[in-house]
C-alpha cells in the first residue's frame, strides 16, 4: 500500500514570495491533515479535512495560508506572502474516518524563508 | 487545557541500556495516546498506540508503553537500546473532551552512545 506522498521535499524562497505544497493521501482515507512543525517542536495542526470539507482550521493563519482538497483526494497548502517565521517542516497526514484511527504521515516539505 | 507533556527534551543512553521516555497527559476522560518516531528530515512513523484496550501496548522495533490512569502517564520503554533508535520521539494524544484533535508533546531527542 502506497503511503502519503508530498512534494516538493525542500523549498527555499524569499520573504513575501508565495509557495505551494501538494499532498496525496493514502487511497481511501477520508481525513487529511496539514501540520506545521517548527524546529525543536511537535507538529501543530493547521487544517483538517473530512473528504473535501473543512473540519478544523482554527489554527490556520488565514490572512496568508490557504488550503483546499478538491474531489476529496489530493490537497494543496499555499502560503502567500511568506514570512520568515513560516520556515518549518510542513507535514501532511491521512487517516480513515474514525477519530481514533492512526494518522499516517508523509515525508514532509522543509520550507526555508530567507 | 488538554495537553501532552514530555519530560526531558534530550535523553542519552548507552547502546544496550534501557530506554525510558516520559509522557504525561492532561485530560478529563481517558484519551487515545500515540508514540511516533521521527528520523532527521522525515515524517513521523507510528510506534504504538493506546485505544483503551490493554494497558500495556507493544509496538514496533521492540518498544512498548504502559498506560497508567492513576499517574496520567504513557511512558515509552525499550529494554535494550540500539544505535538505530537514535531519533526524535513524540507522544501525542487524542484528548477527548477537548478539541478532539491530535495534540503533540514537544518531543524527546534520543541519543544512543556506543
């Protein structure tokens, strides 16, 4: 079974530029999550989708971050414009419908904002 | 507030020694608890999870964890450390009664000395 796919793996941009990350979850998983992991910290949930609907985006900085999950499968996370403090690992995870089910993580995208 | 606390941001052991990584949770009802491992520049991999069945949970790579309700703890152990265990370990909880999203501790970096 293929795991969660993410691209790109690394991205370097200058502040005020825009950037987009892509995630393809495990086939059949209804729930998709985007996390931000700042160096030395645990992952923090940015947004959670159930199929193509948003369940929780309470910690998403909506003035600069946006995310979508078209057709309930792939998802993209965009930052526009980027700030220095956005430098982090961005992790995508997916799980089946039930809340207590394991979240499976992708390899992440390391973002550096200069 | 619902939280997961990992005691010790860095733990160093000798190869062959016992590994003990501590995790405490704060929740009004018994949670679902997880331990994940993260190798450098990679995503998170599930080691084991507690979902209110057996209190002693066995995971991959020889790790296990014991859920102790009286101590609100879910410490991770391995009898004999191997060099390949060097990584960062995250305890996470689905803290029901709160926002019902996965809350991560800040992580513990494990170093294994030869």
